[in-house]
């Protein structure tokens, strides 16, 4: 997909890839496997993702899935995992002030993506919509980050990511 250099992966993308069995989950698994190569786009997520991913496997005592998620999030060379740091939390608050319907975890994900200079976020969360602009005004100064565009894990989007250059 042109114009996409860094994609933020929301928690539900990992859940769809590893906890569901359907055509979309197969395509997402292919996409994540392709991330292990040196091709664009590069993937980014937050430490918050690991915490969200582990709830169900802990509840179900699923050690295999816990190991899978920890392996992906903690040791993948193709996935940049960013901390939930104070600036991320401040900008999450700014986003929530601008977009009143955002839940705090979603705002943290969006803030992390914007802070990592991602152009897009891949999510199936319908509470995250369209495009987000972070505009921060304080002490008479204004800062505006690069807009973040929402992508859905549908067939055309996933196919475009999996298409080899020149195809």
C-alpha cells in the first residue's frame, strides 16, 4: 500500500490473528509473518497491548497462548513495542479532550501511534474511527502531529499489504 511506512497494530489485530479461525485471521497471520522480513511497512504497538492480550489466556490458564503473545510482543524484531510513558499519557488526555467518545485505552493506543510517527492504525475497533489529529495548545503555543488514518482488516487492505512490490 503506497504512502504507508509505519503501521500501528491495535490489540484486536493480534486477537483476530491468534484466537479466531477464519479467512481474516489467516490473512492477518500472513501479514504478521511477513513482518518478520525486511519489507515495508514496519509495525508498531504499545506495551499496553501485551496487558490487554494476556487477560483471556490468564483467565483460561492457556499457557501456550500466553507464551505466544509474550514471544510476539517481547522479542519480535519486526515489531517496535513502545512504553506507556508520561508524554503518551498526556497526549492521550489531549486526544480524549478533542474526541469525547474515545476510551482511555484507545486514546493511549492512538497517542502511542501518533508519537511513533505512524501514518496508519490497523484496528477492528469500531470506537476508533476515520482519522485523528492531535493538536496540543499550551502556554500560547500550538503543536500539531501528523494525522493518523484508520485502516480496517478487510480483504482489500490485507491484500494490498501482502502484495509484493511490482505485482
